[in-house]
């Protein structure tokens, strides 16, 4: 059962969703007179809406609905403040430059919208969990337990993002009283609660080998838990490297083969690698049936320059002149590295001028995400790709290559059973890079840059390696200075948006 076929049903159900904090009123998207769940399709529709919350518009109030998509909000906060990407002032979008330069304040609307989106997604999951037992009229207990586990892990993903980005927030579950102000949990409390929930839910998930496309597998649950353990020292002050390694090793028991070609993981037919392949957790997209202005649409058409011939990438509409490549990313990727999916053309590698982005402007163009299928990747037929702006490439949330590099990192911190050098070399081998006998923390951080760029991990990685705040590592426009400047350590966390400070308080330093 492909869960996304039920998205329309979920959108049309007029079910009440509880408010999260303060003024965040979460409402049904398209209310009708239908208020009861009377069939399998009805229940699957509510579950599908929880899945769809990661890719669809609606649910929160934003000036531009497409800009409010979960994956787009998350990507902006994880990538724009780093050495991987930047959006120039040619867009003239309020608040973007504050993300580019790491100079945001509590009034930045991107921080507010992302916080709202995260909490709305949690509410969608909670609402399904409140009604899930009614599905026993149509499904077995085992099936309902599986549905509930999927909704809990979806919810835990959003709590993971809350922990990582904001470090505090409201704690709500299906047991929370609707309309009541929930308790505020700090970072350590959120971490403890989410880890406990994940450990309880994961055994009820279906292994990837028997799970259907678009739904969460047990391995995906292990990967989310591994991500929490990977950053445990940042979140709680206590490293949990062996625990992280153990979760990664659970994944590699059943998923242990990288895709043969790196570039095919980001094209329109990458769904063949989703679930039981290298892409452990993907957010599905389809140019015809599951359209979004976030996800890979934002990272392909949104990042293409309008003055460049986009036919080889299968784009069927003008580029948006959006995110550009920061020079530090370009310099890290060797010309011989198969992962160098960067279009140089007549662009300049430097970023001296952010005010415009012409075909001879500053900043290379990222072509990691394309509209073409694997069978006609370079669009030699001239017929491949989308006839609209929307991309069919699924958004790769978690990949096996990341799992391998996490094992290598755990080994650096004393974890056993990781085979870190072998896993590190597995990743490099596919990229056509030389094998090594050892690696340092700096080597590993660079390898993560080369392997995982523009996938929404970089800010967290830089913080974990102690390279985000301070001036031990500067990049172009860090701190608002072309040469890069110091960032105060309190910016390792985003601030709580001003609308929620009366309820949640504020992070230190702001």
C-alpha cells in the first residue's frame, strides 16, 4: 500500500488538531462536512496526511505557501548559514541574508515559520495517534500497532529537528489535553523523551525488505535514533558514540550496499534506491501527483540560473536564480571527484557580488538534483525531465553513505565494531577517490562535506566538530564578512522566535 495515494483523503477530513503553543492555531486544511472515520481509506488518509506534512503546503500561515514547505524550511536553516550554500540579495527575501550571515534575531520570519511547521507536523502525528485505535474495526492489532509506530517515528523526526535547531520547545503527545498549554522541555528533556519513544516504537516498524515504498521501515527508525546518539554530546553534554554505532550496525545487517553511481541518487528515478536501498528514508515527490515547491524542486529548479541552458538537467521551466554554491564547497570537491555535481560555465567561483546572479556572476550552480531519469541522465534525447517546475526526485533524508561515515566517526571516539576505515573507504571508492589507511576528524568533516552537501546536514556537522561558532574555521560571508568572521557560540542554537518567548522563554545569548 503506497501511503501517498491516500493524501487527498487525509486533506479532506475535518478533524480537529490541537494548538501547539501560544498563537500557533493548527487547523484542518480543507474542511468539509465529513467529520467521522468510517473506512480503511479514512484512517489511511489521516496517516497519509502525517506523511504528507513533510512535503505539502498548508497548515501554517506564510506569505508564500511554497516557502513554508517542511523540507524547504529545514534546508534553509541547515544549509544557508554554512560553507555549502548561499542565496544572494537578488532574491530580496526578508530574513534570508540573516541566515546567510548567521546574524538572525528572534524576529526572523524564517525561524518563526520553521518552528511553526515543526509543531504543526507534530500535531498531525498526534491527531492520527488519537484516533488510531478506531482503525481496529478495519485492521488487525498488528497493523494498527505498525501504523502507530510510523506516526510516532514521524513525530520523533520533528522533535529531533526541534532539538537540533532550537534546543527547546513544547512537549505534546496524543495524551496531551487539547487546548491546554503543554510543558516546555529543554534540550536534555526532549532528547530523553524522544529517545525513549523511538526505542519503544522501532520494534513495531516493518523491516525495509518487506515495507512498501513511501512508508517508514525499521531501518529508518534505527537511523533516526543513531542521529540523536551521534549528536548526544552536543544535546546533553554526554557522548553516546557506542550507542550510535550500535544503531548504525543494526542498519548494516540488512542494508549494506551503496548505489553504484552517486549521481543517480538525486535524479527523477531515485525511488529505485529508496527504502531497501541506499536511501534509507526518503520524502517522496512526483511531478504529476505529489508536487511541492520544497524538497528537490527547490534544490533543482530553485537553484538553477535562468540564463543557463537547463535542457541537460531536464528542467521544464525557468530557473529561480536561488541558492548558489559557496566557494569552500567547490574547493573541497576535487575535479576528479565523481560527486562534483557543480556547473561552472562562465560563473565565477568567488562570491564577491551577491546583488545579482547573471551567467557571468559570482557563484557556481549546483546540479546535484536533476529532473532527468537514470536511463537518460544527461537528457541526450531532449525529451527527459519535467514539463513543469516540479521535480520527481525524492528528497533523500537519510542515506547509507551517511551511516558509513557515522560509523567512521564513532570509531574516532572509541566505539568498537565499526570497521571505520573500511566504511570510510567504501564511500571514497565510489567517488573515485584514493583509499586511505587512516583519517583524522578534519578529514572526516571534509568527507562529510563532499558526500552529503546540500542534503541538510552541514550546520549540525559543523557544530558537532566545533567548527561553526568561533573563528577556527571561516568561510565566505560567515558573520556577514566576505572573508568570514567570528560567530558567537550562542548561535550554535537558533533563537526562539519572538512570538513564542512568553511561553517558552529564550535561549541564552539572545
